[in-house]
């Protein structure tokens, strides 16, 4: 049974062992969905199994261990908390079923795929990031100096281990559509070995190792900053929260002003782009709460400094704290009780950001903050591409237009408006005001349709 985190693009799996017990493969931090699903089916989760040390989400194995599960991982992972470590070819006996560890380095040095067997009959393989639908997971997370080395390891893991399995064997990856861990990939989450032999672009034409490495490495884009520190956090062992799962504190205005407005605190506004544009706390950063919220929080907000939030009556506050904790952001002060309406009612300073129309883009500097691959596929002619995750460093280095004329403001854009509003708020914070900054909430294709002009491609 898969559990899909659409925002991070990953899947975990609840495996019924057939005797009232269950195992969870690559659980995310909040273990409650797995435990509740198991309970509904009359199952008890007895094993929590990892394919690799994750960079994109906090592992939930310790949460499940708190409820009685045995943690199982590759011994090579070097986990610093109690677990059962297995080596290549060793099997985890699960009664009538077994999970056999297949050492598949590439995405990470210690990566393991788990081959599910009933006796000697293979039933499916949990591939983590060693093989995903339409690609493999990226090989640059252990450092740029190991990217090619691990790409070669990924080639050998595929050809010597995974592609040698039966063509009809189901493939159950962890990473999938929307994951920044993915390199390549399609819109599907599961497949078979045979389907991937036939349709995976990295394997098209049966490339040799050199061509495979070239294809894989050339397709690597950027990834969120938190990927650089989360693996060690996971390796050391995350704090167990199941004893009392945290709720987001709600701070009265006086307390909010005293604590959340301190210089070192980062203020994030999670309301819609429309609400933020109409009025917001000066110097706050707009990151709309949506499935992808955690990725952008982890890309633009410093994990070492406290964070506080501006919400409104539409905010799912439990979802907000869960997404923070799911990527290791634990230094959360809370949100303002009564939301932005309370701030405004108190007569405190309010900033606003203007929206731009499609017709405005032909006469104003345009900053497109999408990923490089998105920009290359289609963009407004003449637009400057600076990825959102790199924007603050580009601003400091003078790589962003500084025209602050109210008559000719800089326009930020992405595909739907959320990233472009985040970009506008970062620029406003860096410059000290919102003057000369406007946001276009449409896409390049939408601009072309509304103006009758042609879009450009390439970088």
C-alpha cells in the first residue's frame, strides 16, 4: 500500500506480512498515517525499513520504533541509533516473506534496494532511488566531487543487480514525480523491470557506461539547500516526536511583537499570493502553504534561525507544522493569533506588492525564477533567469536588475505566481521596500496567448 507525499514527490509503502504484522518502507517523519492504516487493517507495524539515508525528508523509522517497530537498514549507512544492519545479499526473515538487501550504490554510497521474496520467488523490489520510473535518482548529493563516481556506481547497480531481475517484476521506487532527488523521471510512480528496460530514457539504445553517465549528469538540476545537512541529521537520529506530536503555538500580538519580530527571527507569510500582495508585514517572506511548501521553506529559509508565521483563517495550521517538522525545521516560534487581520487591526505598518499584466512584460525587465530546465523549455523573450533558490546570492552579486522606478518596475514571474511572489518578497526584504517590484502570476505560455507574441526557448 503506497503513501504518497505529493509535495516532496516521494512514496512510502505499507507491506502486509500476512500474519497480522506489517513493515513500512522509507517512512516519513509523521508515522501516524502508517499506524492508522495498519490499525484499520488489523495489523501491527513490526519493521521500519530504509533504502538509504534521505536528504529530502526526515526519516520516520525512529517514530515507528517508538511504537515497537524494528529499524532495518544497510549496515553501510552508519546509523548512530539502534537498528539491524544488513549486508549485500542478506535477508530479513519476515515469516513467509523475506526482504533481501541488494547493494545498489549510486544515489547514495550506501544505497540498498530490497527484493521482496516468498521463499525463493521474487514478488517485487523496493528500489528507493536506484531505479525510478523514467530515470534514476541524482548522484550529486554526496558532493560534487563524487557525482561522476556515483553515476558510474548507479550504472553498475542497474546492470549488475536490478536489470538482471525478471522483466515482469514490479518496481516500487521511493522517489517519483515532483522529487528534487529525481534525475529524469515520468509522471508514473511504479513500473516493472521490463517496462523500464524498454522505456527509461537513461537506458534507451542500451548505452555503455560513458553514455549513461553523460546522460545522467547532464540532466542534474539544482536542489534545495536543506539537502546538504539533512542526511547527517537523519544519520544521527531525529528527535522522536510521537510522545506528544507538536502543535503550532499561537502567539498573542504582544508576545508576537516581542519574540517573532526580533532581528534574528525569519517571518514567513503562508497566505495566498493574492492576500500577500494586498497587504503584508514588511520584510516578511511569502511562501504560500501548498504541497510544495516544505521544499521552498528548505530552500530560502535558514534552518539555524527561528521562524515565525503569518497565517489567516484559511491556513491548515497542522499541515504547516507537519511540513516544517518533516524536513527538520524544528525552531518554530508559532504564528500570530488572529493572523494578518490582527496585525492590520492594530494599525501596524503594512507593505503591498503590485501585480503586472501580460502586456506589461514587453516594456519592463522580467525576472523568471523557475528552474533552468523550465526556463529553457519556454520563456518570455528577453527575460533574465535566476532560479528562486539562487536569488539572494544573485541579488548580492548584482545579478538582478535594480531599476526601482515606480513607472518601470521589475517584474518577477514563474508558472503560477507562488514562486514569483516569494522572489518579490526576497527582493523587497533585500532592498528595504517593495517599490519597483511587481509580480506576474501567469506562465510564459499564458503570456503568449494573451499578447499574441511568440515565446522563446533555450538558455
